[in-house]
């Protein structure tokens, strides 16, 4: 893998940029970041830096809900078993057990904090999604769970006297001195670059769906945290495992909108262009099979029927109940003159979630001293090769709390004196010709979708690697002055890491489908692939 060894994306010198000091720096404003901030002791200062507004994150778009054992008919053992089965035998069973058992407490905490989850009478309304054998998903306003969680978090974060939020601030790179994370270099339009020095740093930047042409992720999901952690020397794991959500609204010329899995949990059917309900041809669980299986089936049926999508059909359900249960999705469909309750809704898979990421332990500690992480940017061991529906918000809550608590405790043991003069990055000669960054970005997204999507082939992966290596040679060596350049550099790095791991894993497992190696090979590949500058490890 020929990624240029560029440590910092921008030039800086400690005598030429402003400095800011805090006890704990949290990078990222989604559910994991806010929960981490709230877990830090009030006698410590915490600065939360977010790339866009405080409301904008993958969490805000989460529709399905949070999985937890909340019913007398359910058991922890069942939730654990469902998670491990979906994860293709690569989950860490100890981590799965820990997260699942903490679920009810974390959900009750949200309720105590004012979360308005949907109810049936005086009980929580529990939904069911693909891969779950029980009804155990709590949701809010039908299909607006993520938005409700961010509201609850911000209600507490914004009144906490020790927590400050910097919005519209792009984190360019982690600062490291002698292999220890000491904070980050950030940029915003008002102040330019700033060096933030922190006794401990928590990475909660979400993931990288924007490296794909078809994705449910917002525009900010460009893999910045993954790339900056890689440049800083952190170990990343399971980068080949990208989850493609089976049902993304497919309207030519429009943004791609997630159609929550809960629709299939409520009885929605998948049909092809001819009206044939095809899922039972691929799996006895039909529409309630895990996401990787449903995505593969949809792609196969699209190929069989020579049609660009399949359709969700809810016309056999009560229309009023459908519109009441999924008001947000009904409104999105209505923009395109589609009635969710009566019309066939065109859908196809889209990149949705990264199972892989920065390796953390059960407290959120990474391989770099002083750096912690939580949420989708991590590889915690919970998801394995494929995430079980509605386990992501649960993971963000669990590890956000743990990372915040542990980082705060570590900050109290870390001396305050920092020596900023130790670190700088020189300016390089500027290249006169201008690059069309949007064109390269669009070409990258199309390349990744074509060769590194739901189905992969060694020849296509190698072609994608050659093309990205070529772009890297003249894009990564430059120093850009604005986020559009830094995002492209990050997307190239993350894409190349996904391809490298996908080439190495010569089998099909979970969300990673090699059509030239269609079988799961437990003898050789029931293990993880770890990537790190300058080495790669399988184990």
C-alpha cells in the first residue's frame, strides 16, 4: 500500500498560531461525543469541537432506535446471541456481554434525563428489526430517535459550566509529542488555525460513508477521525467491513434518504419490479434477515431483473398506522409524490456504517497514549463483521460514558505543563496548477461504489487501489487551506485502507462479500486485520 507518509496536513508553527488549553478535548458532536462530555467530572474543563453545527451528526439521522433488553419476555443471552450471529463470528463476546447488560441502565438514564420515547399505554413501545429475535427497540416520534437523543444531550451539555462547544470547527490533525496525544490542530473561518492543547483527547468523529456515491450518511461523514488517527500512528482494525443498509430511498437526482429497518420490522415487504416478494428465496427469515444478507439479496435481485432498484411495499398494512409510526419517512416520500402507505417505494442499498475503525479497549483507550475514542470511529469488538440493527446508538452511549469517565480520570493524573514549542510542521512549496477537488471526490465515490461496494472482486479491488494510489501521489503531498482539500485527503486515505483490508481478506464474511471467494473460511480468516503506519498485521 503506497500511501505517502504525511504526518500533518497543514503547516504550522507554535509562535505563529493561537493556543487554547483544556483538560479534556472531545472531537465530534454526535451522541458519543456528548455522552463523553457529560461523563467528565465538573471540576475539569472540557472542550467539544464539532465540524458543523451542534445538531449535525450521523446520530441526528438515526431513525430506528436503541436496542435493549427491556421486556420480561426478552433475555440478555438472546440479545448477546443475536449480536454475535449478525457479527459473523468476529465479535468480542466479552464486549458484547458488557454492552448488552449496560443497555437497560443507559436507556433508563435517558428517560430520567427527559427522553420522550414512544409508548404503548404506560409501557415503552418496543419494535423489532432484522436480526433480532425479540421486540427490543425503543424509538422516539416513530422514526426520529436520533434527533430526540441529541436534544436530550444538548439540554444537559449546554448548561454544564465546565463544557464549551466550538461549532463549525474542522479538526485537521491530532497533535502528538513523543508518541503521546497532546490535543489537536483545528481550523474555523473566523480564527483560522488554532492549536488546542489537552491533557487527554477523545475522538468521536463518526465515520466515512461519503467515500461512496450511494450513502445514508450526511456530507460531514468524510472519515476525518479515521484518517487523522492513522496519520498519528493509531491501530485501525476491520476496515473491510462496511455495512450497506438495504433500503435507501432511490429517486434519481435527489439526496439518498434512509428508510429505517423498522419498516420491515412492522411488516413491510420487499418486492422486485414484477411485484415478486423475493427475500424468502435468499433467507428463511425473509425481510427480517440481518442487513448484510438483505443487501446482498437486493443486489442479486436487481441484477436478475435488470432493474436499478427494488421496492418496499406496505400497502397490505393499515395506512393510518403506517403514517403514524413513520411520520418522517412519510413526509420524505411525499416530497416525491409517493404515499408510503400505498405506493411502491423504490429502494436500493447504500453505505451506512463502518464496523471497523480505531481499536479501543473496554474503556475507550486507543493504542496512542492520551487518546481515547467512542462511537462509529472505533472498532470496539461489539459489531464484528456486521452490525446488528440499533446496536450503534447503544454502543455510542456505553463507550461515550466509559471514555469520558476514563479520560477524565487520566486527565487528573496528567501534568498540566505542556511544551508547545516542541511541535511544528514546515510549509512546502506550493504547486501552481489548480486541482478540481470536487471532480476527484466524485470520481473517488464512483470508483468505491463500483469496485468496493456490496459485492467485491479481487481484480476490481486492485484496479481501485491503482487509481487511488495515483490520486494520492499528487493530492496527499499538497497542503490545502480549506476543509474541501483536507476532506478529500482524508477520504483518499480511508478508501485506500478499506481496499487494502478487503484485498487481504480472501473470503466472504458479514458485510464483506468477495464474489471470487464466496465462502466463509473460519480456518484461515476467523481473525482480524489491523492496519497501522507503517505496518499491517493479521491476527
